[in-house]
């Protein structure tokens, strides 16, 4: 199954030329499709070693997939913490917006722009992380880009004018977010597909928890200290999360094998015998996989279109809370900046509940079918639609949470009630995101899966960057109840998307113009 292929590894294939890229991708995909019956561990190793393929002993204890469980989780959680801090950096700024308005003499909408530029930069993370991961491995991205993000973050606190603040925030997010795609690849390096429910949930939980915690911390550090301390505090936290990176070991199998071969033979040869591609060729390949093909898939591929729209809308609503929650708790309950930050903990608690929910549902649905197939000698190949159950169930949490939040935010209702309304939204949102991300990986073969994920991220961050710009105006015009209800009705309209894919996904996959998973074993196909 394609979920066994590291996402970042897929995005960093070395090709002899852009003109040959699609042919190379097709051959890679076809080879993988013909080898569906291999074990998940073998597939993970083979896919990661497309460029350098010496003899590999899959039982070698030095390979990342065979490390001890403690070592695996250490190498997983340190990058996950980096993704938490980078996503946390998007929202730590929001409590300081009134200070920015005062210091730079700009309107509230304009003062939100540094949030917008930061979130927008996250959409292009793969463009820089892919070439570095290809040449330096996962550690190259962690070790050399996070310091750049810290430098730009610190510089934000010294921005001489508002335009400089917007630009510096963009580059802070751009360099920091490169860890997102690489972190996903690290998880795939360490765990076989059937073992990824818990580690995968933790990986995706971290960047979703960050935006919920940002206003909480930001409210305390900027109260009485000014907006600059949101950036100083972020720099300090980023440096603290960065230090353990130097204790990590390389997990990208392709790079590990290349280094071993270089040590023993004195040279690294790619699998077709040709020299390694030029930097310009690799860059064009990265653009193709992370930008050009994702844009094509967003307009031609039904699975990618509807899942990306669903996830992007949910993500945008999260960022709209950065405007709506202060509007509600300032205006209705008279909260100060610090107390308003506490209201975001409802979202964080909902995200926390999503982890055991996803793990349990995956166990009784996907893993149940996986074990059944294994016992039948079918190597655990399962129709990817079984991955959608958490999204199908979690989808109900979004409209419930939005209606609850909107209509309970009244002076005669205790403030804890609308805060609790954020819990089902945060729970459902993360359930949907984890399930749909893994479904896309299982649905599309090899490099196409990387482009599908990139398409999802591109739309997600674009909507997330724009929604805060009109949220307050919407709440002022419609009122708290109806503004939240508008979002609730939209989430209700999108709720059938995973249900439709669960029912008709195999037929949709069969008609795709891209290479997809064609597994439809009797008893597995929903």
C-alpha cells in the first residue's frame, strides 16, 4: 500500500530530467503496484531506496525500522515538537494584534496580515525541504532550517515598520514549516504501515495543537509587555525545541544506504547508472511534485478536490477562531487578553481526544481487516476506504461544536459553555484530518500520493490565511449565533464527503487519470 512510502521520500526522487520525470514516476508506480503483496516493511525499505540500492539486510538492527521502540519515539517526537512550535508560531501573534494596531497605526484587518503571511508561507514548505532532504537527509532540514526560522522570528521583534514585520513573518514560517513534510517522512521511516496509528496520530496532533496553544501563551507574554514579546517568546521556545535535534540520528533509508555505499566504494551511483541530477533539475522536479501537479489534481481529481476542500474549510474555521473567540469573550464576557487565551484550551482538549478516538477506530476497522487478510495469505492489503471511518464519525463534531459555540455565547450563559462547545469541533477536525491524510496516501501510488498531500496542504493554508481577514466583520454583521451557524451549515453540507467516498471510492479510484490503489479484494471493498 502507498501508505508504506515515506511522503518526503516520495517528494525527493532524483530524476535525470524533468522531461523524463513523468515516465520515471510511472515506472516507479507501476513497479509498486505490481508488488502489492510484499510485506509493509519490505515495501517501506524498497521505496525509500530508489536511488541507491545495495544489498540490504532487512533484519539489520541498525536500520531505523528495526530500532528499539524508545529510540523510535525519541526520533519521532523531537521533530513533532518542532512542528508544534512552528504551528504555534502562527497564533501566538494574535493576542498582540491590538498592540500592533496601536504601534503601527493600522486597522484591525491590516494588523492581521502578519498572521496571513505566516500561514501562507506554510503552503510552500516542500519546495525547500525536499531538495535538502534529498541531499542531506531528514537531519539536514531539522538542523539547518530551524535556526534560520529562529533568526527571522527574532528579527520580527525588531521590525522597523509594518511591511518589514509581514515579510519577516513570511520567512519565519517558510523556513520553519519545512519540518512539516520531513516529519511525516521520518514517521514513515520508523514505523511500518500497520504500526502507524498511534505514532501517526501523535505526529498530526502536534501541528494541530500548536494553533490552539498559541493564543493561550501569547495572551500571557504580551499582556503589558507589547506585541514584540510574542516573537521573543517564540524564538526562545523554538531554540529550546531545536537543541535535542543534535541527538537525533538519520532515518531516511536512501541517504543511509548512499552513505554506506560511499564509505565502502568511494562513490554514489544512482540506480540507472547516470550521474546525479543537477540542482536545477532537482528543483524543477520538486516544483512539479509539490506545486504543478498538485494544482492540476485540485481541478481534475474528484478525491483530491473534495477532501482538500473539506479539510481546508475545517482548517480555515480553526484560524477564524483567532478572530471570533476574542470577539466573543471580550464583548460578551469582558475577558482580558490572558483570560481569552484560556478559551482556546477547549480546542486543544478536543484535539487531545481525537488521538485515542482515531487509534481505537483504526483498530476495530482497518486493523481488523488487515489481520483478517493476513490470516488469509493476502499480505494485509486493504481497500483504502476503511481508513475513512474516523472522518465519517468525526465529521459530526464540527457542526455540533459550531452551533453549540455560537448559540451559547450569551451573557446569561456561563462562559464555560461556549468553551466546551469548542471541544467537539477540535475533536472532529483532527479525526477528519488524520483519516483523510492517510486515505490519500493509501489511495494514490508512489509520487502521486506526495502530490495529493501537497494539494491538500496548498488549499488548506490558503484558506487558513484568508479566513481571519473577514471573520470579525462577519460576526459584527451577522451576530455571534448566525455567523457561527453559517460555518456550521457549511460544515454540515460537507459532512457526506467521506461517506460518499467510502461507498463509491473504488469506482472513483478506477476512473482516476493518476495511478491509484486498485485493491478491491472481496470482503475488503466496502
